[in-house]
C-alpha cells in the first residue's frame, strides 16, 4: 500500500463572523476534499502536544510520527538541514526573518515577501558586516534565512533563551517581544545593529520608491541545536519523499531521510504552481511508498489576515492537488490519501493555535463513516476521534483495514 499525505499548511481556522460563523474550509468549494471525507474516515489530530509552541516545526515532526518530546530541538536546526548547513556541536541555529519595522512597530514579518534575489544581497551585506568567527548568515528563500552562532557568544544572562516568532506580533510594538534570557543581550545587539545597517541599503530605498515594504531589520527566532532523528526508512521500512517549497519542511525531510523533490514554480506563497505539485506527487508514486505534499499558501494567508486569499488557496489545493491525486489513486487502486493541515492559522488571530486539526483518510481498506464533508466541524464527528499526532502515522501504516 502506498500513501500520499496532502498537507495544507494552516488550512484550518476558527468560525469567522464575515462568513456567518463558518470557517474558510466550510465555505470554500472543495468537492474533492469532501469526497475524501465522504468515502473515507474522518477525525481530528492533536498535532501540537501540551507545552510546545504551535508551530509548523513541532506539528510536522509530530505528523511524521516523531514525538516532539523526544526529538524536537528547535526550528533553526531544521532549516539549517534544508540549506545543507552543517552545525557543529557548539553552534546554535536561528531562523532569521527579514522584517519591516515602522517606528516601534513590527509592521511586516516578511518585508513584503521580499524576493530571494533581493534578500540574498542583503544577507551578503549582513555577512560582510557581522560575519566572522562565531557568526554566520546563510540565505534561504524570500524572507526566510538562517543565523548560526557559537554557543559561547550566548553565555551572558540567566534563564533559558526565549524568542518570539515575528508573525505572532505583526502590527504590535516589537521591543517587549525581543529575545530574553541567556544569550539575549548578544542577539538583541545584533538586531539593533542590523537596523542601522539595513535602513540605508539601496535595495530598501528602491523598495520604498516602489511603495513596497523595506527590509530594515533582522528577527532571529526558533533557536536550537541539531536533532538526531531515526530515519523514516528505518522507522517504517518505506521509501519516502517530500514535496515542499519551504526550508523548514525541507530540513525536516533531510533530517528524517526523506528525499526532497524540487518542483519548478513552487514558491511557498499564493503564486505557487499548485498543478505542478500535484503532478510531481503523481509521478513520485512510481518510485516512492510514501509521499508528503506540503502547500504553504493557506498559512501565509492566515498570517496576513487575508480571508479571500485563504479561501482561494484552499480551493486551489482541492482543484489542482487533491483532484488529480484522487483520480490517480482511484486508477491505481493501491494508494491511500491522507488530508490535513499541520495546525490552524485563524485569519482573525494571524498566528498559529494548538487546536486539533481536521483529518480525512481515503483509500483501500478504509471503511467510510457518516461524515459528509471535509472541514473542522464535520471531521470532529468522524469515527477516528481525536488522536495524538505522533501516534497516528505509525498506527495507520501498520493497519490493513482502517
């Protein structure tokens, strides 16, 4: 039996007053997702254990069957793995956003979704100015980058170092959310110096002239050291692949030994090529037993509070990813489909929450339940009930009948 897991990042939501108390999943036109739920089994998955931040790092680690309590070390080292950056035992990796500051407010966690080409120039400026012994900057995609720091530079201060994801504080004063604890003085000094450096860069002057948000500061967060994951193949005896445009998921794939399939046109934003992702997943079924298809766009829409874009992203996933995979799985007869988000990203909150996510499983050996549609409310009525995130995949892969 082959399995394809279709993950719409942040696709779940809370009831929205503008939608008469319905969620984006409930109002979006999703006939193929609904068919998965109607012909398969539904339930809810608790992807974020208590005590952990409700981020994509924890949630996707859990979905792949790795208990975050045993394996989670932070977001930064997963992104380092994706970029092929080797961490030494005495190094700490941070996710490093390029952000827009307006006065004392963090106005934009993504600097207007700055292009990778522009941000690479700015990362080179940061590396030239601050890089050297103990500090490294590595460019990633768009606003998502990497900062690596020697542990000994983070020794000053007391208590565990704590950082805040910038998408959690968009539109709010940033100083009260600066890093705190051991090492925070060093990181905060780097943040301050980056603001002085970046505000005068030519790229930002051009962006301002074009009416675009400048990248005028860095925001390091998600710190951690390299994890040690048992490979997916050793854990399950399956050859697996990951399709994603996001470094975090690519790093998780690299750490767990999933092969990452590059898809031209996949951007991690609204303009991503959904059809290309669906086609790549179908092709991957010839060579892999387990295919993980990650689509970032609904999460980005949630973070900026754009209800229309979130609904459009969900509908695009249904039409261009779920539909062709459903047709191919029906033709082959040896494929199960798993559909879920990693977490909810409510448009009203513009950040992640730890609520259970809607789950649907379809395919050979899956007995239907009474659920008629795929959304948060219907899935909660499914016979699979509420399951622990890291226990679900091992349970599913061991079963002939669901």
